[in-house]
C-alpha cells in the first residue's frame, strides 16, 4: 500500500513537472522571456546638457514624465550628457523631457533637435555568454567527481541522475520565470547556480540512500 502511494506521488510529480515545462515552452515561444529594461527592446533619447548634471534630478524628471520604469545614464567623460531609456517614448514625452530638463539647466539642444532612437532587445546568448564556459566547466568537474566517488553505485545510474535531475530542475525554474513573467536580468545566473547546487545535493542524497 505504501509502495502504491509512493508510486502515485511520483507519477503526480512527473505530471506536474511536465505540465510546467510544457507551459513554459509555450509561453517562451509565444511571448519570450520578460527581460529587464536594460536588456529589452526600448527607445532612448540623448540630451547634451553641456555641464555636469545631477543624475538623481534627471531621474526624478524621467519618473514624472515616463513613469518609474525607465533608465537614466550619465555619459561622456565630463558627465554632461544623459541618455534616457524607456519601453516607449512618444514625441510629446520627448518634448516634455527636454523642456523640463531645460528648466533646471541651460543648454542649446532643443526638443526638435532631439531624436528618439530604437534599441533592439539583447539576445539571451549575449546576456549570459560570460557565464556559459565557467558553468560548463563546473558541471563537468562535478560530473567527474560524482562518477569517481560513487562508481560502485553504478556509473550509468550516477551519470543519468547527475545530468538529468539538474537539467529538469533548471528547466522548471526557467519555465516558472517565463510563466510568471519575472524579469530576466543580472540575478538569473545566481538563481540558476543556486538551483543547480540544490539539485546536486538532492542527487547525492538519492544515491547515498
């Protein structure tokens, strides 16, 4: 009876995991991942203010006109130019931004001379390319260690669990991120590594039973 209940729980877990992964794949195909503003498709304007600017003051202006989902970057060596990015910037918003900044700073650039630029979304491969090789090397090292340490438990069994379980765990994580529309950005690699470590600890626990 206990064995039957255990099998039913495993089957239910497999069904739930499968549904999550399938739903995640569908959402990713249709909508893609919800990327942080820094990595998503945006529009921007550059305003040359001709003097050192207070980023916080410009940010307050951008928040007032564009809402809080925007980025303000101070550029140029003398910090006298700002780039303002948001999902969408209308002509009216652009004009209001430049004119509002002019109320706080004196500079020549006018709203009419300011152009709205389209910035394409960053590809996931470009966002995380610096993590691929270190993660792959770490995975190979862990795999070799597991095969050496638990070779008496059966190499095929250890190999399958060490590869399969972390992959499933990461797929579930990515599927949940896609479904819930959690913004994908700089913290995702940390979360992936954390889930990978937990899954390896789970594999160790299962093998040592």
